[in-house]
């Protein structure tokens, strides 16, 4: 493992252990509905992450769906579910073990932190309305998380000297704009459907705040 990979795995491991220590696991033991939501989320993430495209090894593009996951499960459970999916993807050989820390830090923790940070800021600083929740908490964070992930990986591959800047820019970084809107739309659409038909499944959405205006 390189120095960057070692530092990444240490940071991610520390963050994961800290988050995991704050989770109430009795809920998944006692509530069958919550069990279905958690395991369904893992399967959904695995399914989406399996569809990927890349021209060069490592310069991979795929839907994240972590904005929706964070809004549905909350910060702590989103980290646990996404990490579980990442470990499974790594165990079956889709990802490399040496990249676990980098993938976890830039592909899991960073998008979830951005999403929850934007949600928390909008909850306290922006008028609480239905369309605010859809666009400010789901649509725009979806685009931002995709950009953050791809730009972070661009920086990583450049810092490691794996590819030249021309290769990274032409085959990965410039695709960021093209990936941002689909990711934003996918998350916005997912959250819209959930809060209309199954609002009780979305941990961060409450009628009294976003519909009743209290």
C-alpha cells in the first residue's frame, strides 16, 4: 500500500469505528421493517454500483445514490450500509483491497458528509418547504457529491502518479459535468417518489416541518 492509501484507510477506519459506536443496534434487532429497509438499501447500492464504466483501470464512473441513502437512513446508518456494500464489492473482486481506504474516504464518507451537511444547514437556515427539501436536500447534493467524488479521485490518481494529468482530465475529470445531472436527477426523483408514496421510510423528512410549515 502507498502512503496515501495507508493514511486513507486509517482515517476511514477511525471515522467508521466512531460512527459505528454511536449507532443504536437494538432497532435493527427489534424492528422487522427496519431490517427490510437496511438490507434492501444494501442490495440497492450493490446493484447500482455494479453498473460502471471505465476506459482506464480505476477511472470508474457509476451512480452513487448516497444522497438518497443518507436522507432515508440518516448519517450513521448510511455510513454503515455504504461501508457494508463497499466491503462486499471489494470481497468479490470488483474493487481492490489496497483501495479500500481511498474508496471509503472519497466514495463513501465524503458524499455522505456533504449530503448530511447540506441537509442540516438547510433545515436550520432555509425555509422548510417541500420543494426546498427535494431540490436543496436531494437534487443539488446529488450533483455536488458526484463532483466531489470524481474530483477527489482525479486528485488521488494524479498525486500517486498512476496516470498523467492529460489522461485523467480527458478520460475522467471532464466527465464530471456529464455525471452530475444524472446523479442529481436520480436522487431527486428517488426522494420525490419516496416522500409522496412512502414518507415514513425517509428518516430526515417530516410532514410537520416540510408540509405543515411548523
